[in-house]
């Protein structure tokens, strides 16, 4: 590795950059006033939020699901037929009831019932709060299909009139007067009896049913906290405790009504079926009785013989048995027709009409339970759902099984009926001596008895069905009615203020660290040392004034002392009398080469040394202009014209008798070739004889090669790095120059240091200036730099 002559070799390892916590902490402390301001603003925002945000209360209720249904539901009644449903993810009855309570349809019924899509608010002390019982009521006489959310302002005027206004609507109306509002429809306002309308501005927000339902569904919570019990916990977040309790009450009542309606479906279906049959049988029985009465009157029958009585008794027993068989056949035929009717595939089955067969009754209960479960699941699922299709498959299978059972039972009763008919015919054949009139009477009497038996049977079943319906109760019982908590759940002031305090602290940290991360320019000495092994030989503070002659005009200032320190450091490089040329360059223009050249030359001249400044930036010279020197004749003239001598281009400076300058002269078309002129080495040799120090102000090395061409004459090269101007990536230039040895005795001078945490401090006061060492000066500098 090449190192500068006379400078000890330095081990340099490229290590990963780590976070310097001390540096970060110092940066945060330096911006303490940012934290105070941020915390103040965030706490004010927290106060305004907690002051103007309406409080939200949590309303809670609890339901107990019937234990008979726990863990079973349809699967308990359907037995093995529901095994497939269990594999497909079927839930127990408590979970099913939770899903039913979460259905949108249930909440929609509550919204329509309580007209929750119309919200009344009143403005008071710059705060609008919702009213539960407003002094007036908005009625939607004829709404449009899709209501657009609209906020209406209602203000009472004199003369029993009201002013109604919105963003694009304003009108004066009377009570009960209809008016049209775009986006809603035809409306009117009515007074609520018993409620006065205090002065103030009222608002009515009308939204669609769907949007209001969606908002309430987000505020509703339904869950089972303990799987060991069948208790459902309901919660609703609402700004008005009383209104929230009523909404939750209405939801529970609607749920109970729907549940009870499902249970009554079987009884209602059975009762309708019985009623239809009773009407038909009553009509037929009336016709038979009329025929018997007419037959007796026509034939003047009062009593029958003992033989006739005996035959009637025997045939009556057969007729009674036949009547029962006929009744069963008739009922089973009707049920068979009922099952074959495709329009009634999704209707519950009238179970109380069935024969007293345990297996048959279980099939009926399974069938009806599947139908009710299907209706419940359709509240949250679609017809294409695998679970619904599975239930439909089971319903179809059960329906076929029931129909097969009915047909088998019916065939059995038909055989019995036919046998009884044969026995009855034999009994009738034995009545040979009975007059023909009595035979005809017996036929009518038998027919009458059959109709009576069927009628009595249907009447009995109708009573049983009515009694069973009155005993139905909901599957769930309210064990804890809706009740609001005393304290609101939000906003919690302590939490809001704590959050405001945390945000007030975090925001400045994020801003400061964000600026640090996004900053690509040099900020600290540590960054320079981490990016290059070129030594830092000088550090120059920020010049608060625009004066370029700091050393000349303010010789006791801190910047002047920093140039004295630089002069001392240069003595370690320029050890012999022949080493006297100092080259100044940088990465780009604007990094302070001319400022440094002037004041460095001045500080060397104050030590009694004869100093020459050479303006060798032939592309963009600025040194002569800063020193107010005529630039008509200079370096470019000497390299081109043989008539120009050294004494013709060396000009004295007013700031110090030991300071001289060679300006650039007219800008040449080829600056690099001008510097490479054969006259340049001769000029340098002659100047070294006349001056103690020669300071070359060269162009930036990061842009053009002029500085590298001049480096062959230099004994030491000062590379200017300006804080917050020089980019970190540009330090690769000076590192490359150092590693490859392209410039002799290369060192870095850091210019325009503004931060006190840069890592520099000399301890000198600013004589003649504001004392930045005092606490007042430090405070002033802090606010200036921030």
C-alpha cells in the first residue's frame, strides 16, 4: 500500500458500518426543541380528539341455548345419516345459533323495524352528538331504490316553519308537508308529542339500509367464550347506551321469533293438512247422514227384528274394523300423494297423522329436522353449498324411504281391508230372511259409521296438534338482558394522552433518523474516517459572515485559530526548504478551495513567510475576483507568450505585504494543454526560488484532470471536503488517489463545519464576535443550525 512520504503507515480495514448509539443520542439531544414542540402538538391533538370524539359504550347480553340441542342438533336426530355432514364440517347447535345471530338478514330486520338508517344529531358547543329521541321525526313517504347517504340540516323558523338544507338543497317547509330530496325520495317531518325542540341546529343523516346494516354488523360481536357450556355472549358497540340496549334487545327478540317460527312450522303444516281433510270428511259425512235420514222417512223404519238386530250387531263389528282399516288406507293414500307431490318437497311432514310405528316416527322426525336445518343454513349459505347439497341428498333419501314405508304399510292395511270386506259380505249373505229394505239400511249405516270414525280421528289429531304448538318455546333463553357498561370503552383519555406523548417523541426521532438515512453527504469526521484512510489534516468551521478574508480581518477568531492549526499540521509534511508547494483541490466546485487558499496563505504570511497564490483553475477562476485583482495578465499569458516574464505576472496583495498572486489570465481554449506547456516547469522552478510557500488553487479533481497534471509539482496536496455538500460516494476519488499514489502527501481538509457534534473542538473563544462558548451563544447557534 502506498502511503504519503513522512506519514506513518496506517492499517485500514473495511468493516461493516455499525450504528453509533452515542452519535445517534447526541443528534437527538441536539434537537431537543423539536421534541418539545412535537410533544406539545401531539398532546393538543390528543386533547381535541378525546374532546370531540363521541364516547362509545359496550352493551353486553347472554343467551343460554337449550341443553337438549347441545352437541347434537340435526346429527343427534338423524343419527348415522348425518355422519357425512359431520365430516364436511358441521357444527354443534351452539355454533349454529352463533352463526344465525351473525346473519345479515337478522340485523336488516332490526334496522327496518327501528328505522336505524335515519340518525338524528344535534350541534352543541361545536360538537354534534347523536339523539335517541329527537323532538321530530323524518318520514320517508316514498324512497328511491338505492338511497344515497345524505345529511340534512333542520332549523326551526318562526311561524311553524322549518328550514331544510343540504349540500345541494335548501327549502322552507311546514310540519307534515311533503318535499323531495335527490338521492332519498319524498319526505316529511312530524313532531314527536311530548318533546320540545330546543334552539339549535339539528341534523338528520339518511343512509341506505345496506350500508347501515354493514356498519352495525361491524359493531356486533357474537361468540362462545366457554366451549363447556352452551352460553352465547353478545356485544354491541354504540355511542348511545339506551339505544344500543334497545338495538340488541330487538336483535334477540327477532332471533327468538325466527327460532320459534321454525318449531311451529311442523305443527302448522299438520294442522293445515288436518283442516283440509276435516272439511272434506265433514261434507261426505253430512251427505251420508242425510241419506240415512231420508231412507228411514221413505220406508217408515222405527225398529228392526231380533234377527235383524243380531245381524246388525255382527255386521257392525266387521264394519267397525273395516272402518278403521279404511281410515288407515285413506290416511296413508293421502300421505302417499303428499310425498309424491314435487311442489311439496321442501315442506315439513305432518307427523301426528302417522301410524304408531317407532321406526316410522323416527324417520318422520329426521325428515322434518333436516328440512328445518336446511332453512336455517340457507340464512348464511347458498343452494350450491356442499353442506346444503348434502342435506338435500339426505332429504331425498329419507323421502324415498318414507314413501316406501308408507306404501308397504298401506299394502298391509289394504290386505286387512279386503279380508274384512269378504267377512262382511259373508255376514250379509246370511241375512237371507231380512227384508230388502233392511239390507239397504245396513249398507247406509255401515258407510255412515266409516265416515264418523274418520272424522273423530281427524278431530282428535287436530286437538293434539293445537296443544303441541302451544308448548313450543325458543331454543335460546335470555339469562342476562342487554346492559351498557358504565364507562365508555373509547375514547380512553389516558391511553390517548399516552399515545400522543409517544407519538410526540417518536415523530422527531423518525424525522431525524430518516434525514440521517437519506442523507448522502458528509456530516461527520467519523464518516470520512470510515470511508477513506486519507488523514484529516485540518478542520474549518462554518463562516457566519460572507467575508473571505477571515484571517486578515478577524485574526483572533476561532476560524483563524483553525487555520493556524492547519499551518502547524503542514509543517509535518513540508520538512525541508525545498518542499514548499501546496496544491488545493476537491471533488467538485463550491467546496471552498479559494477561501482556504486565501486564508491559508494569509496565516503563512503572518508568520513572516513570503507566500504566492497561483490561480490555476483555468476553466472557472474565482481567486482573483475574491481578492479584487485584475486578471488581464496571468499564467495563461506566460505559457503562450515568450515576451512575458515572471515579474510581469506576479502581483502583490493588499491584505499582507508578504502575499502575492499569479492570476489565471485570459481563459485558454485548451486548459489541460496550457498546464502541460514546456514553460510551466520553468515557471515553477523560478517561483520556488523567490517564495517560501506556493499555494496552487487547482480545479476539482473529480471532474477534470488538471489537478493531477499539477500534482507533479506539489509537495503536499490538500483535498477539500465540505460538510453537507461533498457526497459520501465522492470520497472514493480521494481514496483511489491515495491508494494508487497519484498525489504526494495527500491530506483532507474539512470545510464549513456547522454541527458542534461533528467531533471537533479547540476551546478557543470568538474574540470580537458573539461568544459561542457561552450558553447564550450556544443557544443562538443551536437555533441557527437547526
